[in-house]
C-alpha cells in the first residue's frame, strides 16, 4: 500500500479569515515496492491537491508520515527515578524541565520506551507548534499516524554518527542527540562526538577534513536519488526506532469505517438475539423445574391418598420403589436401577477423603455392600446419617481401625 511522506519545512502559521495556513512542505508518495509515485515541494494549496481525502489508503493514519526538522524539537536523555513505568511517566515533566528555558507546561513531551533504572529518551516540542501543524493537516482532512524527527530517521547506531548535508548547513545525529551546524563547523562538531563511523548523506567530507578527524573513523558517503533527501528519509523510516510525537492528547483518531459500522450493527443485533435465546432457555428451565416440583407433590399426595395408613416416603426413589412394589413390579426389572440409585446416593453422601475398596450388590435383596476407608469413626456416623436422610437404610456391619484411617463395611438398601 502507498505511503505519503510529508517533510515539514516551516511552522504552520494560520492565515486570517480562515484562508488556511502559511506552511512549506516537501512531499513524496512511496509505493509498497519502493518506487516513487511522485514528489515535490509545495505550500498549503498544493498540499490540498496532493492529499486527496477521497483516496482510500489515506484513510489509514499509518499511511501518512510527517517528518519534522530537528530545529523545532529538542532531544533529551532524562534520568528519572521510579520503580515502575507509571511512576517514571508522571515524574518525567519535572526531569525534562531542566532542559528547556520556557514553561514546561507549554511543551509537549513525547518519550520512548520506559525501563526503570535506564535513562528515558524524550523529544520535546512546543504545544503551539504541534497544535498548528495538526490543525493544518486536519483542515485538509489528512490524519497523520506518525510525527517523527528527521534526526531519528537517519542511521545512528552505537558509535555511529550521521551527517545530512543540505545547502550551507549539516544535520548531525547520534544515538541520543542531534544538532544543525554550519558547514564550516562540521569538523569541530564531529570531533566532539568521537564517532567510530560517520555516514555522510547528500554531501561529502573533504579529504583534508577526514585527515583531521579524531580517532580515524570510517566515513561512508551516500548520495540521494533524484527525488532528494526525503526519498532517503522515507527509505530509512522505521516506526520502531523513532519516537512518535503523536502521544497523549495528540494521539491520532482513526476514521470510522462504514463497513465496520455495518458489521457492528449486525454484531449488536446478533448479541440481542443471543440474549433473547438465553433468557428463553432460563424461562424454559424454570418452567420445567416448576412442573417437576408440581408433579412430585402430586405423586406424594396420590400415595398418601391411596395408602393413608403407611408412613410418608422419604425422597422420590423410595416413592418409586414403594409404588413399584404396590403394583407388582418385578425386582429384576428394577434391580439395575436400584444398584445405580444406591451407588449414586453413596457417592453423593461420601466426602472427598473416602476411598471405596469394594462393592457387592445382591440383586434379589436389592442390597449394596460397600467396603470403604474413612477418616474417622465420626465420619462413618455422619455418612450413615446422610444416607438415612436420603431414604436409605445404612448399617455398618464392621468398623475397625486401619492405620490412620477407619475401615467400614456398610450394607445399604432402600427404606421400605
């Protein structure tokens, strides 16, 4: 996807009566394959023709990069105490205040990665400059996603210094500082940096000057293309190695995608139907539970009406067994279900510390014998009480100490 690079050449001064801004801009459109679609130097009116808001790819802020001159931005390394990134971020303005002569509140501070115990690299620029530049671009419906300093785009690794020649001045950039000097002061400035490698861009360091460089650094000379310095800066741009000044209140606002809006509407409608379906399941479950309770009450009432002289059954399982016996149900037919029911009730009543050793089921008597290891004698009594409350007669036929546990042999059957 293409990318628009805008190299600011001046401040953005608002013109009277809303006629735009007085600004100089160098522009270049770089294709994804590295080729250049177009480039040039223009003013506010010309920029309106270059940055057509109807072009789809310009709708993404990441596709517009603004390169600011170092003369407007102060690079500083701040030593900030703090145990966390949040603490350092709050204390950063106080540490940066010593680098500026004006009121720190009138300055915008953009910072790089914050790591406790390490210096914080900051770019400091006046709020007024940032506000006017952004107002200028926004009036043309251009939403930049990157505001970077030209010195940070140049090569500036460890021991490396870049020198960008433009007319009678040279921009010198190292890993943590940058300055623009007259051509005549270049040699003095380079010797103060003790560089191991110097990259000369768009110009040359004379042989006589090379002989006077301290430390005998390597000097590489890079010529720019026909599209000028901005083409070289566009090739060197890497968002990960530059501090984006669009932080805090200047963070770019992305345009609303109409397709995204439609999808959000569809997602909202789907969410409503999901909620309605969920509520329907809740209502259905409540109705089923109510019907089950009603039918259970009617079943107990019917049993009491049919057999008023007998005791009331304890639990649904006992009711089912008694009714089955009254109507002559075969024991073989209910034998399997009796075993499953007894085993299930025992599993529900036993605690997590219980360990079943064996189970033996007598189908004719519908009786389940369980040998289980329990934590204590009291645990055996509690287990019998829980089973009894579920309508099951539980009898411990043997109960003996086995190490630090109690071995219990219990006989279970449904209460008749």
